[in-house]
């Protein structure tokens, strides 16, 4: 749920570290990229999930975006995937989540940094912060979380969906705080 925001944040972070010598268009390599989130139920049972479909780009003008297909949540349990898609994310109404950042122009630092990203999830836009490590070469830009990004369901209007999932699964508790991690790889678009 919040994973989408984290993924978007990672994408934006990558864009921030492109130097003028890399002022090209970059596209997300979905095969080498990943966005994971953790659900916690019954107080101490944690399960790792991910989104199968991610896309994104960094434009020549420094504007970066990441798009997460909310119907691609993969929890390894079909009924849970269906409930998460339809009840929590309401993917028929909110098909994607996006993260964006305007990186502007100029030299960008490489290495460990903290970035702010605008996350658009479930019809709510909110700025989130992420600690990442950025690596740049002439062929790729990668952005990886140093620490999990914690997304609050209530911040994005997802708390009622979490409660409905808890009721359907007959659980005592499901955490509304979701740790998210990501590894995003952008490759230069050949012209």
C-alpha cells in the first residue's frame, strides 16, 4: 500500500543524482528493479510482499516519475492479492500510484542522501522522505533504500481498507504502518 510511495520515492531519488553529463532520458529497468512492502499481523507476524509491475523515467529536464500498478501486488496468496487489489487499493478506481520529483538541473550528488518525493496514492498526494544510496554510471542510475520507508495507511485514506481486510481474515490486528524498501535501476534510452 505504502510501498508504492516508497517506490516512487526511490525513482525520484535516482533522478536527483544525475549529473549534467548524464542529461539524457532514462527509463526504469523493471526486470532489475523491485519494490517490497511488509505487512504485520497478529502483532508479530511479518510477511514480505512486492509489486510485479513498475515503470518510470527520468526526463532530460530533470523531472522524474515512478508508476506502480496497484493490481500487481504479489503476496503469494491469491485470495489476499485479490482482496488487497479490490478492497485496500480499490484498483478499479485508483489503478496506479505515482511518485514524482522535480530535480532541476545541475550537478547531483552520488552516494547516501535523504530525498523528498511527492507520492500520489489512493487519491491523496503527500510528501514523504527516504534515505537512499544513489549510484551513477554512463549506462545506468540506481537508487536503493538505506532504511525502510514507513508509510501510514491513514495518511493516504487506506485505514478503512486495512480494517476491512483484518475483518475478512478474522485477525486480531493488522498494522497500519507499512515498511517499504526498493531497488530501482534506470537505464539510458538510446537515441
